[in-house]
C-alpha cells in the first residue's frame, strides 16, 4: 500500500515538473535576454556616445531577439548586424541608435522609413513618435514585419509593400525620413515629401562597399548636408538601382 502511495507521489511530482519545466526555461530565457539587452545599452549604445534618453529607454525595452531568425536569437544583442532572410540584415544596434538620435525626433512627429526589413527600426521609431510609415520592397519581409509588429501590439506603424524610392505620397509630408538601405543619390520624391526643416538620414555612396552616413536638413527647399562617418548597408534596389 505504502509502495503504491510512494509511486503515486513520485508520478505526481514528475507531472508537476513536466508542466513547470518548459515554463521556467521560458522565464529564464526572457530574463537572460533582458540582461543581454541592458548590457547592449551600457556597452554598445551609451558606451559609444548615444545620449538621447528616449532612444536609450526604448531600445532597452524592445525585445530585439523577436526580430531575428530563431537560430540567431542568442546573438540578437551583440554589436553586429544579423541575417533576417532573403540576404537582408537587421542593422547593428549602435547604428540604429545613431540614426534615430540624429533625427532629433519629437513625440508629435510622423516619420517615413524606407527598408522595413525586420521591423526593428520601425519599432524603435514607434516608441518615440506619433506615427511611423515604413516601406519594404521584398514582399515576404513586408508581410513578416507587418505581422510581427501587429503581434507585438504596435498600432502606430503602417507597413507598405512597394518601392520606397517613390515615398508614400498619401501621408506626406513627413517630419523625418530614414532610409535603411544604401543609395548613391537621395531619391527626389523623398526630398519633396520631407517637411521644411525636416531631417532625412541615409547611407549615401557606393552601394557595393561602404557608404557615408549622411544627414540632410531641408531648408528653403534645399538640403543642408552633414556627414557622420562610414557605414555598410545592403543596397537599395528597384528604381534607385536603375539610376546608378
Ligand atoms: N530597417 C531594417 C533593416 C533594413 S535592411 C530593420 O530594422 O530590420 C534594408 C531593407 O531595405 C531590406 O529589407 C531590403 O529589402 C529593403 N529595400 C531595399 N531596397 C528597397 C526599396 N527600394 N524600397 C523599400 N525597401 C527596400
């Protein structure tokens, strides 16, 4: 009798373990992602000179590991770009922070992004400004990013599958524009869709090797241009590519 009781107890405890174990490993994994995210902020973002409080706060909250393929999740908080499928990459966290800070965003701003990719940069923007419009030329990436952002609860981001070269006329003009693919010139439709006094940032130059991160401010219809250092981005394709 005692033996049966003992067996029942063991089976019962085993049952509890089987139920709790996947849950606890999920909790531990989330905790470890949280720690990695804080280390990323301290070492690669703050540590390399980013000061904008809103950029630091929002990047400290967004689960970047959910924006990359499952097999590279462990590396999501490292100081490097990562593959997101279709030969494309999610930008290195420092570069995301640098470009976002340079735009000097306000909570009331409406921002256009060209090159949705994983949707991570759009999520960072969405945590700071009122509305984000983001365009992706690769259909499957656009669909995945739209679903990801919806699942994560973002209601102020609109994703469009199109060539970003032509911007998004319907919602123009924008307070800021960010192009996250390299181009050898600034697409004229995007200059037209930027507000007076607005800022546009992009990796400008050779689309094969390195580019210069370039910040342009629209003044009296013209662009005031400031260079911010070398970066390496995947190329902008579509119309931009035809005009090399
Ligand atoms: N901002 C992204 C990373 C960008 S990678 C992120 O946070 O994950 C560059 C992206 O630009 C790729 O997904 C690529 O498909 C896209 N792209 C290239 N040319 C484009 C174009 N003409 N219009 C819109 N998107 C383009």
